[in-house]
């Protein structure tokens, strides 16, 4: 359950202000079919994060525990820094032709926008950390939906009320804590050994 909850929270926070959230706003404004757009986001996220989690699980079979601990710790610390750098929506992310229909356009655009994105990298690291494929994929997918569905349904009104800078700082702290915990060999966010 810890892997699911942390995966959900970390990705939901990391996704705030991310280019895929901006893409959600663009798709909502362009197509005005929120349920279809949300289904496309769900399909793309499940496929993308299942692949990322599989990579994370595979990494644990190739690397020894000490090497993996250092890679994970440094990866989470790098994510803490990366999350503080705001994303911009690239023009090509929304250039998928309309002829595919709303669902396929959303799925293709969202899948491509997620490739190499912070949340995909986080999914790899979380899967390696917790070695819980289903819990991590379910959690990261829920986190993506928690962040993007409101963007699709509420659009600009929501984005004006959410303090993105504060959300990014909170997410950076969570990633930093995960990195420190991994480097110290602690399980998850249980940092009581530090006190």
C-alpha cells in the first residue's frame, strides 16, 4: 500500500504545471470532449507507466543492491532539482492530426509527451525502489489522472487558483526525502532512523 500511496502522491505533485498537464488544457480547449480526453490520457498513461515500471523492475535484477541504492538515491535527488524547472508545452506535442479522432489523438499526443518526462523517470525509480509493479503503475496512473482530469474539466479557472510554485517545492521536498532515504538504506519515507 505504501508503494501505491507514495507513487500516487509523488506523481500528482510532479505533474502540476508539467507539459502533459498543459497538453491536457490544450486538448480540452481544442476538442471539448472531456470524458474522451480523460480516457485517452488514462490509456496513454497506463501504457507508458507500465513500460517505465517494467524497466524499473528489470533494473533491480541487473544491479546489485548497493549500486541500485546509490542510483535510486541520486535519481530521486536529481528529480527534486528537475521538478523545480517549469515545463513548457512544445508545439509538436499538440500537432497530432485531428483525423485520428479525439481518443487516438489524445492517446498518441499524451504518450509521446510522457516519453522521458519527469513522471516517467519517477515511475522507473519508484518501481525499482518498491519492487511492486502493479502498485506503482496503479499509483502513478492515479496520480496522473488526479492532476490531469481536473485540468481537462476545469481548465484555465483551476490553473489560476493552484499555486504551481508551492506545489513544485513540495514535490521537490518529497523527491529529496525519497533520495535521502534510499541513500541511507531506509525503507520508503521512514526517516525515524535519522532522528
